[in-house]
C-alpha cells in the first residue's frame, strides 16, 4: 500500500511540474507578463526540488532499511516524520518489517539455544565434522567419554585415539560399528552410529558415541550363564545315569566292603546278572555317545565358516530347497508353492550357507505338518518397502506357542524328542554373518512363518 501511494504521489508531483513548465512556456510566448512568468518559473523549480528531495528521502530510507536487513541491525528506527503522504506510511511499513525480522531472528536464536542446551546435556556423545576433518561440534558427553577438553580436527583426535580417528571418516550414513579404546587406562567398547547432514552447501557427518561396555558385559554374562545352564543340564542328563549304572555294575562285581578274597570266592555271574551288566554297559555306551554328539554339535555351532558372498538369483535357492524337499519320504503329500516377486530377484549372500538355512526351515516345517491332510508349504521371496530382500518359509502346521516362540533360537532348545536344538540357532548366526536377521511369527493351526531379511 505504501509503495502504491509513493507511486501516486510521485505521479501527481511530476504532473504538477509538467503543468507548471507548460504554464511558464505559455506565459513566456503568448503574454507580456514577465513578473508572472518568473514567479511561475520559480514555483516550477521549487516543485522539481521538492520532488527530488522527496525521492531522495525515500531512497535513503530504503537503502538504510536494506543495509539494516543485510547486517541484521535491528537498532535502526523508521518512525514516521509527520510529513504526511506516503512517505510516513512507507517508513511505518519499514518499521513493521524490521520488527518482524527482529522477532523472527529472536525465535531462531531461542531455538538455536534450545538445541544447543539439548545437545550439551544429552547423555550420548555427539561429534559433527566436515569432509576436511574439521570438527564443527562436540558435546559435553563426548568430551567426558573421551577424556578430552576440546578438539578442532580429527587429526587432534588421532593423537589420542588413532583407531577411532581412522574409523570416523569411513563410517557410512546409517552404519553402525563398535570400536575399542583405552581411556584413562580403562578399556571401553564404544558404539558408533553415523548420519549425513548438508548445511550451507557443505556436507557434514554426525557421529554418535555411546559406551556400551557395561551392556556388553551384562549380555556376555547372561550368555555365559545360559550356556553353562544348557551344558550343565545336558552333561548331568548323561553323566548321572552313567554314574548310577557304573555303581550298579561295580556292586555286582565287587562287594561293598572291598574284600578281595571274598570277591574271588564268589560264584560266577549267572545269566540274568550278565544280561543286567550287558544292559547297563549298553546304556552307558549310548549315553556316552549321546554326550559326544552333544559336544560335537556345540563345536559345529561355534565354527560357522566366513560367508563367501556372491550375487545369487533367489529363485535358484528356493528351487534347490524344493527339490531336496521332494526327495524326502516324509514330505510326500505336502503342497509346495514357490513365489518370487520380481522373478529376477537377486541377493548378495553365501549360497551354501543360505541354502543350509532354507533346508533347516523346510525340514522343520515338514516335520511339523506330518499329521495334517491339507499340508501346504510356501516359499516366498520379495522386496520389502525399504528395498531389503525378504525370504519367508510359511507352513500351515500346528504352530508354535507363546513361550516356545521366544525360545526357538536358543542353542540346544528343541521341542522334538530327537532334536539337538541347533538348527535354528545356526540359522540365526548365519543371518547375522550376512548382516541380516531371522524372525518367526505363528498363528497356531493357521500359519507359521520364518522370515529372513537380508
């Protein structure tokens, strides 16, 4: 509105100047009124001078306004000068704009201080650095964790923690890793997670640092306790009958008082006792063999080979698993359906290890569906919304109940009397080696699905 009025006033002033000039020429040419002509000419000159001053005053105010905005100088005042017209309105508009700029600037500063306070007091260490290794931000938690007072570049960090300094620039956005550092003589395991930021046409990397030593120690302790419980349970189950039967055989052959002369004078063992001894020895042999198998299974689960990654068509993996399944007698009558979308879907994986996982899952599914007449096994492969390759083994067997569902991946846990309980645990370890995961969901008697996400 102010600019419209400014244009209108300027147009009126220019029109008046033009009219005045026209009157001067008329008086000078067609009349002899010299004094009147001079007076009108003076009025015209005054109008031109007033127009110039009017425009100059506006230009000066506009220039001052733009410079104030450029340099964020909110001390400039544009109060109306009571000159009337659009100039005062223009100055009032400038004043309102400056107030809005000042208000916006204050809000940005308050928001900046708020974020600074959050970053400064958050419990996780944060480091932000640019592509040249210059550190733009490091919060108090990171300083406490690393035992330093300040850093300017990653080169400064390399002097104290060379491994950490070399690891930070190589972290990809979204990646996560764990590094070991020694701080004040104490070994810490620090979890690093990175993301990328772009600001002022400059790329930055934000890395969070969190000491997870205590959590890892607690997890390790729980794992050892669980392993000891499993090993103790299995060993006791085998050793207890072995010790009992050994004591029984000993009592048949040697008296309790260990009187050797009496033992030599005893009558030979009867056929019934010989059978008892033979039965006891057979039992000892079976339990000993079972214990050896258990130990061998434990060795197998702890010696998974390192994956040899290849680009493999997913359909080939599912076809091979299906052909192997068709050769099993217990798989007769099971309707197997393979679905791959898109059909050209490929995965970067070790084909032998992934095939072993699929074999374990399909065999478990077949054994679970033995008592059903309408057994169906679906092998499904697709891309998730996040672009990850997903493979599912789905059956319509009896399913898995709640507590059992949570324990199926525990080593040596099995719901089958003859099972060793290492198949699903091996599958989980293989998927972890592929940076993936395996999960299970179940609706009893409707649908049980094991899902592999790569």
